[in-house]
């Protein structure tokens, strides 16, 4: 999909790869060999006419035009793009895993045992009592969690109409609460970047169904008053919801359940190195305390009551299915493999290195970081410069920029999370790109990027008026 305002970069180091059809075409007569009726058959078919080496090189060059976690750092704060270990891909591709989930339980014992173990792993990591693997993404996990909270309140006759959410929360939190039928009460952040406790006291009351919270929060700060926050919400009869986006910072060092959270979702791509999704299969398991376990979606997996292996079951007051079977099976295999390979010590070490890398990178860049001390991610500010311009200029230095313009509590924010996977040299390269772009002159920033296949694009217009068919660009454009 190419937009009218896209242009190919012309400078040295840029990439311009023509379509296969632009390299040569051949017209094929398909009428003689087609088994289809004449009214469904074209007389001629135009196909690219290129050799095998040309095809191989074409797709290789196309792959080099795309940035990916296998290419280098992807320091998108909050989005947490982690490297996906290849051994987990191999395990998920094992033919023994490719069994249809509709088969009888007795023929799926290996799969069910793995799911049962993963439920246990996640419950232990989160400090929860029960887990469902069903939701197919983090946002779906959020929605599931709030529906569970809603079912709990309805079961106990609690007339609750509001969900309290900090202003710095992920946008999906607000959408989730509204989609579940709640009024959203936005909570301002305090001067230190954390929850404003006085504002929370004023917001929480008899109408509060839940407080949705991320800890550490969006700018990487740990909510030091979390126990008091939990007590305040619980005393009002509400529930405390944990957004699992930043669980990567806590692995082996802190558990949401121990902080007083009642329900949480896990982003397995952010925490356990499964693929990010991008519209494809994902996973967003949900964990709850014992009092909420009866409302979990089914089926779940448990040890058979007859002692003969494992079986599926639906909790007594289940909210119903939110996805097929026990979720996206092969994504869950990858999460299980990652957790099992690292173990307790390895997961704790991953969290420590994530925090170390974020703090090291923040020390190496010239931009100001207003909120400290942070954990696994930080929000730098571009000050009086445009964060988006700096990000676009960073592309010219061969790195991927961080999240920009968010959260709004930081002016011209550049929210950055390198994760635990990056080496010191990789972080040094990223810091050098930050500093070079930040120090550049206004003219260079306003025209960047200059070395990518597509340069300055009107992103809003491109989204609203895309060109869905190919038209070769005028070389003089």
C-alpha cells in the first residue's frame, strides 16, 4: 500500500526495490490448461518473467527494507518489543503439537498437561490463585478481566457504575471500561508522576467497580503507595485491576497479587517473548484471586477428578467463552517454553537486566528524563524540539526510535524501553543516534528521514485516504 505523498529516498544508502512486474513480464495463454468453465477463465494472464536468483534477491531486499527485532533494537516504550527466541518457534512447530483441540480429552493429555502447567506458572508469577489462557491478546485480556469484575459485582448485588483509571494509563484501559458499560473516571497524576492519592480518595466511592492500574506505571515509576491504594479501593467495595504491560520489570521481584491486586492480564509478548501479534494470533491470559475464580471463562484445565490425567472444565459462574478452546495454543506453547527454559532465576535476571539497560541508556542520552528513579522504561523529553522530528531523524542513523508524544504528562515525550536483550554496544549505538538526532539542526530534522524507502508521509492523510492499488511513482516526483 503506497500513499500519494510517499516518495522514495534518493540519497546514498537508501533502498528502492521495483516490483517484480517492473523487472519483466510474460503473457501466458491459460485457456488450454484451465479446468474451469469458459465464463470463469481469462484468456491471458500476465505474470512476472524473472529468474530464480532475481526472485531470491528481490525478496531479500524487501526484507531489508523492514525493521524488525531481528534487525536491531526496537525501544518502543510501553509496547515492549522483545526478541523471540528461535527455540520457542521450533517447539511450537513440532508436529506433535499440531493436534486439533476438538479431539477427546483422552487423546490430548500432553497438550492439556502443558496448559495446566502454564496456568500454574502464570498464577505463581502473578501471585494469583487461578488463570484462564483463553483471551487472544492483551486488550482481550483486559476486557475479560473487567467483565469478570462486573460479573462479581452483579453476583453480589453491588450497583457499581464507574471504573477509575489514571490519566497515564494505556488507551485500551479507557476503551475496555467503556466497552464493558462503565463510566470512566480519569485520575490525574501527581507531581511525582505517580497516582495522586488525594485525587484517588476523592474519586473512589460507592459507585467504584474497579481501579485499573499499571505498576510500574507508564513512565516506569513504581507506585510506592500501592498497599494504601489497594486498601482504599477494597474498603470502598471495589476491585483492583492490574494491567500486565509492565510485568517484565517485576519478574521474580514482586507479584501483583501480593500488592493487593484482584485480577490481572498477562501480555505474553511483552513478558515471555512470544510474537507481538500485529493483528495475528496473540495471547493475554488472565489471573484472578480465589473469590473471582468462579467467573473465569471456560474451558480451563484441571487434573481429572478421577485421577486419570487432565480434563477441561467450565467454572461454576463463568462469564462464558471469550475465544475458542483454551486460547491460541501455539502462542501459549512459546510462552511456556520461555518460562520453563529461564526458570525462577532466569526470569528474575531478565527483569534485573531490563532495569539495568533502561537506566544505562538514560544516562547515555542528552535528553532530560523528568521522572526518576524509574524501572524498565523511561520518558525522556525533547524539550522545545519536536519529538516526532527527532524520531524520524533517528531512522537515518540506522536505529528504530522510541514511542513519541506519549504519555502526555511528559512534554514532547520519547518513551523508551530497550528490554533486557540488548548488549552494551547496542545501547551505545542507540544512545549515539539519540544524541546525534537531538543535536541536529532544524532543517535536517524537518526533512528527515532521508535514507529510508519512504520518507516524509502525511500519516493522518495516509490513514484516511490510502491508495490500495499499485501505481509506479514518477521518477521526477
